[in-house]
C-alpha cells in the first residue's frame, strides 16, 4: 500500500465517507460492497477491527479503487 493511513479508526473513516456521499442509500450500497470484499461493516465494526491499522488501510485502498473521495480527495 503506497499511501499512509488518513484515519485512525473505522468509525472516523465511516463518518468521513457518510459526509461525502449523497445519501444513506449510497452509503448502504458501499457498505455492502465492503462487507462482501473485506468482511468489515463500517456501520458496526468490532472493537478489534475499529483500530486495526492494516484493516483501515485495506478499507481505504478499496474506497480509492471504487473512486470514493472524502473531503475533495481520494480516501
């Protein structure tokens, strides 16, 4: 992974993604893809997943591949 982590937890990442998307249905669609691809539910990550730097990096990379931008730039 070439980029450094931009978020300290999945909760923080979820909040940023929700703010960047057009509505709750888009977030649900995206979240379902992440569940299928990575086994992580951004709406309810486990305590172990929430601060797992490796997992956060994989989620950020998946979001980049999907073209998701947070704050005007790729996650």
